[in-house]
């Protein structure tokens, strides 16, 4: 790992140089009262790194958009003509992902790339370099320590920036990251053995929700599937998709054809296990008939099934689902209640 | 028919497919040179269709730009049909049927008149160029009137030119107006907390109702998990009644649970309801979703609620601080709080939008809808969105595109607003839960205002009257219909 230091001015300069070099830079941008990831044309559009909690929507929309054409077709003189949409292969650097959002990318990588390369996802992913930013002001909804991460964890980042008294500690964690630092070596100074340990400790003390949940830190991924508690816990769930859509790791999608009489487009859209339509069979039978069944699926998938299959926890503890839930159905509290705490 | 397409022919080779790269399913770029207006007419079977036929048999000539779609009655014409026509590239739409009093089904056209009064106001507010949307009464003998209308509409649309792509901003302008300044509100003060004695009274009442077996469950508020929040609570045991809270953070409209089977299976429901929540309970009673005898309404006197640290906008001009319908009342009914402001702050914002030009307004709304992710939190949280399944979830045919692209998002936001017109009681829950703060409250309030003006109706007050779009008056106005 390469450790360097960069000051705020040079950081802006670095971003600008990356843009000038033809790369697309995506960073958190404040607009219309929201913080969202957007391509920027100059460093000034970025919020000051210290003063934003987390973006309203996670970074996943840039790898796995909310809607995307995967196939175009048209009828032509008795023929069906097919056309593959082009996937933009732009060299992209994503700045200031919080460690939770960066860790989420390694979850998505497993889903979209383990045994089958999802062309749309992997092309974008291959061209993406992630510059993470350690959290120094965790929010009330955060619970990353409870899932084995921390406000400064390195998982998923190619480079991790950690604010250190007006400067940033730059840790190049992967080959991709090292290249980006080496390319602009004149902007960085030597780290002189500085580490982010103190920042980690300070940030950790600000998080109130850090009791390890099931499956964290190598624990057994077990939740009581048959428990009657599910119904009481999920009774207030209204069955909207907001938790899944703001979640950085939820990746379920729906495939729909949108067509006129002459041509059409096959789209891949975000979907959510909270919708009753998600599992409804053509026969009318629904194997997950109530919201309790659907919410159980969400929790079990996050904390048990995914861990059993891929060996890592699917929840990254960003807390967006709890924050955005219309009825404050809080996954951290639910998992704790299920394990008798 | 399409299943047979290509049968017997060799499939295109990979090269052939590759050669066609770059093709897009978008309509061909239409210019003023190669363009002819494409107009869809939805007409009733008994009058206008026969009228159009009469024009033909009399050898009258008129513009060939109209494609007629025949339906049994204008009462059958859902605004979604019109949305679909525009979505698929129509430059204009004509809706035409029998004159009032002539309806083959007695009153279908009179229902339609009310519906289109509201729909037109909605489309005007969204910034659609109203030259593209025409309504007419054409009887079976009025072939000449039909000819005149088609010619006029075609001429009109020829002048304004091709419709731009549905759901997308005009002139490539984006985000214009999103930053519309919110009207300065009269006071930024948070409302005072209710006297804690009322919370104790509420707990006591809930305990008693559960002990007596009067209710199986009390739906109320408990302390939430994040900071100063509350969360819905379902109290089934008397000893749990102390979990109930009531304060200015009790924002949720709990009446959404009255149609939730996981709640109603617990027994008769006692529900904690603020004045605005009672309005939606009235709506549910009105629409036969809730039986008045099967719900115990625990009305709470409310000083206003806090959303994002500020007094909610709906509370400024609230007139139901003391609920107007209840079985038990908690709070001081004799000392009702005065509204903090005479006017609702949203009215100023609506006026600001109305002063914009239609294209500006269109761009404002398209920028708003662009961020929609189709999580349907607005639908889930709405007490009056109880349809199962929702029209959006019906796929044969798929009236509302489910993709979160501009066309799908516009269709969804139009259908949501239309289906709540005359029913929405303005609890603003949809606006509160929208992860992208889409101004659904402005749409709802605009339509509520129009309905009050046109039909003198206010929702959520009287459970015995019919909602305005399910009924009609013979003397309803309809100047927009030729």
C-alpha cells in the first residue's frame, strides 16, 4: 500500500487534472436540497468533504441504473431485427464514496460478476476507480461497526482518503489506485508514517449503533426463519420499495418489454422484494403472501442467505433504509429483536 | 400476428445484426418538412362516431390526420388513454361524445365532463400546450361540426408543430425551475408540545379500551429508533399501552392501516387520529373501505406536526385541529388553536408556478419527475391508495410504464394525481416520504383547489356525500368542450 498526503488545494487540482485527462469524474453534488452522485466538470462542484453525511441515493445507480435498455427490437418486413445497446465504456473516477458505499461495490461485484459476467455492470465496473472518503461525522442512522465495517474501512475502495487536520491521508489500496496517484505524483507529499487510526477511534465513538449483528465478524448466519416475531416486527411495513431502492447493495431487477406495434425495447428496472408483485405467480398464487413474508425475505437475504452463498455480509450498515422508511422500520432494531436483544 | 413474424425466413446473421448497430427505436426525427400532424380521436360509439360516419356518407372532405378510436361512451375514456396516445407520439388528442342529455347510457358523458374538467386543469398545471388537447360534443347528425373540428384542430396543431418527446424537457432545457423559491412562510416556529397530561390520558384510554375488549388493537404512535422520530405502534395488550406517545412528531397518517389485513385481523381497531387523519378515515368510510361501526376513532387535538425540523406546511391553515369526527377525544376541545397563518404557503408556490409560461412549467415538472425512482412510497403511505392491484401493477395491458424513465415517470405521476383528485384530503404523507422531495403536495393541492372551485366540494368532511368525480350535476360547467 502506498501512503501519501495531499492538501485540499491539491486535491481539487488532482480532480481537475483527472477531468482534463478525459476521465469522467463522479462526485457528491448538492442540488435541490439533496446530495447525489453526479458527473462534475470542475472540482468546485463537490461539497466540502467534511460536511456531508451521505448521499441520498447510493452510488449503485452509476453501475446498475434504475432503468436501462438491454435490447432493442423492431419488426421489419416479416423479420425481427435485434440491436444491442452500447454500454458506455468511459474511464470513470468516483470520488468521496463513504466506506459503506464502497464496501457495497464488492457485494455487487459478486452478484454481477461471479459466475456470469453481466455485460452492462462489468463494463462500467472495469472502467471505474473508486476514491473513498473516511467518515468523520457518522450520522444517527449509521451502524457499519455492527456489520463488521468501520467509518474508515478500506473494502471496495481503490484509494481511501482520510481527513487529517486540513489535509488528507491518501492510501492507494489497489493497482488501479496506485496508478492514479503515481500519474499525478507531484501533487502528493510523503505521509511520514501518519496513519488513520486516531480518526477511526474518534469516529467510532460517535456511532451509537455498533452491537455486532448476526453474521458480522465471522459469526454464524442464523436468524429464526419460523419465528412468529416476524409478523409483529413487520406489521407496520407498508410494502413500498424505498428501502431497496436507496440500499447500496440491493440488486434485484425486473425485465419488461416496452413496445409499440413496430418496435420495442427490453428494459431492466430496479425491483424490490417488498412488492407483492415480486413473487406473484401467473396462477395467482403468491409464495410470499403477506408483508411479513416479504420483509422476512429482505432481512434473511441481507443477513443469512447472501453470507452463506458469497461469504460476506450483504448489509453495509449505511442506515439509509431506516432513515428513509416512511414508518421507521429499522433493520438494525429488527435484527436485534430477532436475536433476543 | 407478431408471433408469426419472420417465420420461415432465416434468422438475421450476426453481421446483419451488427450492421444495424446504431439503430434506435425512437420515432424518426420529425421535421416541419416531412411532418404531418398525427391526431388521435377518442369518440363515443353512439354520437360522434356516427357523426363522423355521416360526414363520410355525405362526401364531406376533411383533414386525413385523425385516427379514430371508437369507445362505447366518453364515460369509458380514461385519462390514461390520452396519456398513452401522447406517449406513443400523438401530436394531438380529440375527445368527443354525445351532447349533455343525449348519452346512450344516461349520464356517461356527464361523468366524463367532470373528469375532463379536472384532467385539463392538471395538464395545464403540468404545462402541456392545451392546443394539443380538444374536447367536443358532436351528435350523430353533426357531420359538418365534426369536419369543422377536425380541420380546426389539425390546422392548430400544424401551426404549433410536432409534439416534443413526451415526458422530457422542452428545448433541451433541464432543471429549470426546480429551484423555485419556496414561499416564505409566516413563521418558522415549531409548534408547542401538547400538554403531557394528554399523553397520559391517551394511554389510560387505550388501556381501558383493550381491557374492556372494546378493541382488539390500538393503532398509535411509539418512540422511533432515530433521533426525534415516532413510529406506528400496534398495542394489543393493556400493559403495553404505556408505549404510546403523542407529541408534535406524530406525523404519520395511521389510517393507512385501516385497510391493512395484518392489522385488522387483530380485531376491532382503535385508531389514534389527528384532524387531518380523521379526514382520510371519512374518505375510507365514504368509499366503503371502512365500516364506521368497526373502528373506534381516538381523536387527538393537534397543535401541528414537525417535518424536517419545521412546522409542516399542511398545518399552517389547518381548520381541524380539533377532529371533526371521533368516538373519544384526547385534548382540550374548548381551547382550539388558531391557524398560525391565514393562507396555506403552498398556494403562493402554486401561484408562482402558474405565472410561468407553459414550457417553463413543463420543464419544472419534468425535472421533478425525472428523479422519481418508482419506489411507490407515495402510493404505499396514502390511506386512499388502497386498490389491490393498483392500475400500475396491471400488465395486461400495461397502461403505466413501470420503467423509471421520463415517459414512465410522467404517466405514473399523472395517474397518481388523477386517481386522488377529489379524494385527497391533503395529509401530505406522499410528499413527506418521497425520497426525492417531488412536490406531490402542489399537485394534490392544485387539484383540490380546482375541485372546490368547480364543484364546491371539500373532501374528508361529510362521509355521506358522493366524491365529486363519481357523480355529476346536469348544470356542471364545461366551457372547454366545443
